[in-house]
């Protein structure tokens, strides 16, 4: 089983939005070739992911979700009304992919970016690297275990 960290801006899509759906929902709008490779080639149904709040008042991990679908063409790339529209992508040859995710758990508190930086064993975590801009990134099994064992989450 793989582990991931998936970033979202809570004012666009939050863990509460995922909870409110009451069913799996699309994780859309990723426009990076590395993330596309993760979605198409590395991520598997059943993998676990941290829901990470970025560009928010409190930056950090808000909870957990599960990958609930195979990769499929991101429908927003074909919608001219979408902020993620890509005129260069065609239905017969899509450029971007999405996955469905399902809610598992909302943490009682957000595990802040600062806390991640200060937690022993997380020094190499990708989200902590300076200049790291990926919206989806792998998390090691050890990193997952350390974070999920933090008190009060």
C-alpha cells in the first residue's frame, strides 16, 4: 500500500467539503507532469493519503483519505468554464488525470507545517523541502506511521 500527501487550498476545497459529499469525490486540477505520473503509474486504489491544507491560515495535515478510483481523464481540462481548462488537451488524447478520493478521518487538530518540521524522523519528508511545489507527493511508510501516531490527532 502506498501513502501520499495531497495539497488543497481550503477556501477552494477543504476536508469538510469532502466530508459533506458523503461519498468519494474527484481530486481534480493537478497540472504537473510529475503528479500526472503519480496518478497514472504509481498511485493505486486503496492507497492512503493525507489531506494537507496549503495557502491557508493554518498550514498542515487536516486528516486522512483513501484513493478510491483508478486514474481517469480530469474532466476540468475540457471545460472552458473551469479554471483548470486546457485548450491543448483533447478528449481523444487527454493530458491531465484525476483520481477519486474518499474521506477516512478528520484530525481533531491540524498537524502544522511547523510541527512536521520539528518532529524527529520527518526531516526528509518531501513537503518540508525548500522549493517543493508538488500538489501530490509520496509519503514513506515510516513518515505515515510517525504522523499518525502524533498525540491529539
